[in-house]
C-alpha cells in the first residue's frame, strides 16, 4: 500500500524528515551518512549515464571511421573521436573520485601543489579466448580442449579485471599479473609460424582512435603501456606537501618512465600513435621531468624552517634550474613532428608554463641566497658556494661556468635585485601562458601557485629596493642547472609479482634447449614429470607398413629424476630416446635409451 502524501502545513515535511531521522537513529543507522550516500549514488548514476552516452557516440564514430575512405571525413571523425575520448577520461576520473569518497586532490593533501600530468589508460574491448584456445589445445597439443574450461575462464576473468584497475598498488599488481600470464602464453602457444588467431582491439589513450592486430605482442604492449599510465596516475595523486608524498610521487614517475622506455625497446611495430617510438620518447622525457620536479618539491619543503640558510637556497636555485632545463627539453621534443600534431595542446602549454615558472624560481632562490646570509660568514660562504654549487663536477674542466659572486654586501644586494627582476618577469610570463591554455577544471591550483610566487618575488624586491638606487642595474646571469638526486628510469618489477601458470598442465612445445635445461636444473632432487608432446622425425626412410607408430602417441607420466650427464667422448642428447619402438601394439611407449 502506498501511503498518501500529507500537506498539513509548511513544517510538515521537515517534521516528517526529523521523525524518519530519529527512527533511523533508533534502528542503528546514521541519517546523515545515508543522505550523503544517496547523493553520491545519484552522482554516480549521472556519471554512468554520461559515460554510456559517450560510449554510444564513440561506437558510431568508430563505425564511420572504418567504413569511409574519404580522407577529409576520416580526419573529421578522428577529431570527434579525440574529443569523445577526452570526455570519457574526465568522466572516468570523476567516477574514480566518487568511488574514493570524493577525494579530488589525493589522500591527505594539506596544501596547494603544482598539478602534474597523468596519462589515461588505454581501453580495450572484451575478448573471447575460449574458441581459439580450445581449438589450439585440441589440434596442436592433442588433448581435449573442453577439459581446460576452468583455465580459460580464469584467464578471461583476469583480463576482464585488468580493464579497470584501481589507482593503487593493487591495480599495478593486477596489470603485472596479467602481463606475466601473457608472457607464459607467448612461450606456450605462440610460434613463429602460428599465432593465437585472436583479434586484439585497443583504443589510443589520447585520441581514442581504434587499433587492432592479431598479435599477442600488441596485447602485451598495451598492458605495459597501461602499467606506465597507472604509475603516472598514482604519482599525480600523492600529497607532495610532505616529504613522504614527494618521494613516492618521484618513485612513481620514475617507474612510469621505465615502463615507456621498456615498451619503446621491445615493441617496434606500433599500431597506434601513443605506442610509436616518438610518442614513447616524449612520454619518457615528460615523466623524468615530473620526477625531477617532485625531487625539487621534496627539497624545498624544509626551506621555511631555515629561511636564512644560504647554502640550501643556492642548492634550491640550481635544482629549480635543473627542473626548468628538463621541461625545456620536453617542450622541444613536443614541438617535433609527428608528435607535434598528436600531443594535447594543454600538455604543451603546461610544459611551457612550468619551464618559465621553475626558471623564475631559480632566480628567486639565488636572490635569497645573495641577500639573506649573515655578513660575518660571507667569506667562508663564498668559498663553499664556488666549490660546491657553482661548479658542477660532472662537466669537463674547460666548460665549468665561472660565476664569481661579489664579496661586498652592496654589490650582492644589487645582484640579488637583478635576479629578482628576472624572477618577476618569468613569473609574469608563466601567468600569461597559463591564461592562454586554461584547463577546463573547476579548481585551478596552478594559477594560485603562480600568483603566490609572483607576490613573494614582488615583496622581496620591495625590501631590496632603496630610494637612492640610481645605479645602472646589472644583468643577472643564467643559473647553471645541477641536481644531486637525478631520477633514474626504473623498469617495472615484474619479478616481484609471483604468478602461477594458468595452463601448467599443458607441455610447452617451443622451448629452446637452454630453457629446457634451465627448467630441469631448477627442480631439485624431487624430480620432474616429463611429457613428450611431439618427437622429432626419424632420420630413417619412411616405411610402408603400419601407419600407427607410437611416435604419434603421447608418453605420459614418465617420472625421471635429474642427474648430471657424465662426461663422454661422443656427445649424446640430454634425454635420449631409442629410435626403435615396438610396433606390435598400438600406443606402445618408447623406452629411454640404454646407458653405455
């Protein structure tokens, strides 16, 4: 029975709400939490509806992209696919934030930090492994493919789960587990003459343009790309206002650079632009620059506690110059074809903004070092500056920059003022670039960081500006970049994720001799169960007798322990089988070759 809605007065609805809340409290529920969960569920439903709409639009555009042969139409559809893919990435990020409790700035973020560039994951369509694997098991290995339904289902479930990994270490382990299983599949099922026969379908991470190949290497490369992309998302979510968060973010971006470097080395045939060598090289440089930025942020955190530490300020100046140099290198790489027409405009703008911002920060910290030190320690400080900071030891002796600091306090004040002028000009240029490429976000922490840095430089400049300054301002020199903590390109640690071969019941046919020997040596004293799937053809001429030789049968459960072969004058096979077999009985087993 549906209760009637009562409208007895203006406060009837509020009274009803209070009664329902009190009833929920008596039953042990929290009405506030229930209302919040209801609002989150409504937002999730709205996001899911928008995602479904974008997926339908992408499917239609994809069909048109495949059907048409008109170049202009294909370019228009590719642009539409890029727009739809960007919208899908934003919607999925919003859904992920809702699933994480509405955390937009990362866990435990307690301050404003410069935003980093995460990379979206490649998407893929569902894949049916059952038909291809069953036929391959039956026709190639000589076993009943229907008895491996559990293994095929386990592989399908693993692939389905890795399509939407969580932005955490658990998501990375899931992707690495699937990648390791693909490596085992490659060794067991794929030969140079024959593949799995499956069509792997993946979308470009930036444009959304579909790509498909009948190669397991395409599947492996796409998963490896997603491992690197997931590292970037984990790094961008870290709270870099604390030393631990900055260190974790730097580690994540180093791992991302290692994944893209490994992908560039191992997979040369790129079916999609995001996996081309040029794009992967740019991504590797971008992630290395972001790791260097996280290193600088970690070093700059203790600065407010010791604002007059001139040596620390000098080190920050060169570290900031190093970050600016890294981003300048990324900007030049992004300006080269064919990446120039592929990289998003927002990325290029942000890289330019960061290059200007960190170059300005380098001049600000140099000015702080020149004007903030105690007068009594100037002589000792000058020697330590020139020995430790202003002469990078990794350069050859003739190329070391000769940056002699003035010893007089007034001269140092003038030089510091010149550095501040360059800092102000650089920060104003960064703000202008940011206004041109404004990101479509509700919150814009980058503008707040740039404005705060400009205000700080202006305040410092007003402190140094005197009324009787009629001298000609010197030109502040460039600050040589240097870092004492250069990020390393670290490949993903696949060996740390232990997996069990799903199809371990099947013998492996295409192992090389060295791989078989290594596997046999690793079993220890407990022995190993050998199963011969296919024997090499005999050197004897073919006979015209019975065509049911035992060579076509499978030798099952031949238990044999591992022993080192004795040294002999003539070489013998590691596992020698006699050439002759009893043909009187169908399915007779071969006996091991007699020992001499």
